[in-house]
C-alpha cells in the first residue's frame, strides 16, 4: 500500500472468470465518462461485489475475498 491512496485486493485466490466479471463492473462504476474518479473506489468495489454476491449468494468464498484499503 506504500504510496497508493487506494488499494483493492483479494484476500484469497478467486477464479479468473469471477474476477474478470467483478473487475469489469468495478471499472465501469469507477469511471465517470472517460475519467477515473478514485474517490468512488470503495463504492465501486461494493457495487461490483454485490453483483457477484447476487449471482452466488450461497458461496461467500467467491465474493467475500475482495477488500478496499484507503480513505
């Protein structure tokens, strides 16, 4: 985290398909038009995790690993 205001990480290994889907949603939420708005990092991650959670409600091992560190 040294030198980075926001860090998004997985706390354990997650499959590529789920991660790719989550990442796509995350960056769609983070982008404002053509600009990335870092102040929305936590909210964008929450929305992306919520989307995956709705697809796999009984498998928290798939969606609960993601964490945001920062303000």
